[in-house]
C-alpha cells in the first residue's frame, strides 16, 4: 500500500509549529500517543503541546517505510542550540488522514564513556 500522506510535509508543519497546517493531517477524533512520557492527546491537545513548545525547530525525515498498511517514519528534530532528538512515528491512516499517531522519542548524542573506552563502533554518518 502506498503512503497516503507525506511524512516530510507533516514534519515540516510540526517544525514550523503551524497549527492550521497540522490540523489538516488529522481526523477530528485522532489519538496521538507519546510513549516515552506516557501521554495521550486529542488533536487539540497535541496542537497545543506542539505549537506552544518553546524554541525554533527544524525536522528532517531520515527514513520512511510501510509495514503493511502502517506508514512508519523516523525524523530528526533539532534546534540551533544543539538540542536534537529522533522521533519514530507509527501512523494509522483513515480516509487519507491520521487517525492514530504513536511516537517514540530518542535523544541524539554521544555514546557513553564506558562504550567509548571499549574502542568499538564508528559513527553512522559524516
């Protein structure tokens, strides 16, 4: 099945904190779950949490796949101050819009010192 929405356009609206553009991606009664903080949001709550989040943001989709009829994508969300996270999103689409969005956040950063001391691994990218 083809992805019925554009993850890059969605993440651009997230980074721009554009509530009007974001709302168009969702069915009215969509559920948004942020599993790492154990929070579940309505669309209005999600828009408020995302659009009132302090700072100026960028977002780059680094991978997008389909698992059957479930689009999955990973994006790097970051600011100019050095803060960055990866978000992995599992999306349920109904009638071309997001009905459920399950997101998992992971910090971007250096490996812990104990692993550096093992002298194993290498950077993924330049």
